[in-house]
């Protein structure tokens, strides 16, 4: 009925673990995304895909790559409730393009407030500031940029650029 999320131990992801009641509620309220599997697949988004980290394991070995100049971008935003249908294609294109086409993008996560479906937090991580600048110049970023700059779409937005100390 509901997709299964992957978890490994208490830290990561393991296949087959059922979603919690909270996760089911969030997924069930997000009808647009569930109905648009093709858009998610075209942009490389999968519920069970592991996320990258500053200490990223390579796919072929147990080697760990270090990124001493990594930065994180944390965006808190609130949307006008009338633009939700326009929001999803714009952000999915940005997230998918970032994850698939930007080697400097270590992480791009999106979270929604369970009590207010118009409030979101983005957590992005890049190997360095140059990678973030490349992200902003990428074609997939333009759809998000057009959406966010259109008058009336955003109620509020707060963007913080942080130095990464450590995360997994």
C-alpha cells in the first residue's frame, strides 16, 4: 500500500522497513507527488535512494572522500497556498537535476512542516562554494528561480549558508 523506506541500523537506510504513521500521513497528504511518478523518475528521485554525505563512500569500494570546504544551504520558506501545483514541478526539476547532474552536490533534501503544508525546509550540501555557484547557474535551477521570483508565490524565505563541520 505505502512505499517502504530504506534504513540501515539506527544511522542509515535498510530495505524493507515499513514507514511510520507520520511518514504515511505525510505521503498520503501529498497527492500531487504520488500521482506524478513519471516526473520523479525523470529527475532521478526515489524514496529508497541513499543520500550523500560529507564523508561520501564511493560506489565501488569502502573508500571515503573528504570535502574540507563543504558548505550547507538551509532554506526555510512558506508558499502561498494557491501555488502548490506550480511549486512541485519547479522544485522536483531542481532537486533531480542537482542530484543527477551536479558532481559537487552532496545532498539536496526537502522537508515539509507536518502542521502547515505550505512551509518547507531545504537542506543542500555542496563540496565548496564554487559547486554552489555552479548549481545556481545550472539549467534545472532556472525553473525554481522563475517560480521563487514570481510575485505572490512566496510568503517568506530565509536562506542561510553554513560551513559544514560534519554530517552523514
